[in-house]
C-alpha cells in the first residue's frame, strides 16, 4: 500500500499540509478530523481502492498508518 497516496487523499480531505502527516498521525486528535470527515474519507478510500470498510472497523482506524495497513490487508 502506498502511504503517499493515502496521505495525499487525507490531506486533500482535511485541508492539511501533507508534510505534517506521518503514519503515526492520529486522524481525530492530530489532524482534527470529525466523524463526517472520517465517513467521507472512508467512502473515498473504498472507491479508490475497490475495498469495503466494515462499520465495526471504522473506529479502529485511529492513525494514518492504521488506514494504510487496513487497505493493504483488504486488497
């Protein structure tokens, strides 16, 4: 999975500088995502990577690294 691709998508969605995003960046605490941002991000990732993120997994995706790892396993 390409961290740079996911980082770019998250930066666009949340209007943050991609240079500030690391695998350890927490979506809500560090990047200030709210639940609506998370849902849009999940839908974009599902479309982009042809995956389905189960509802019970969404709250487990706390960091950018979690998202990258989830996508890698789901593909």
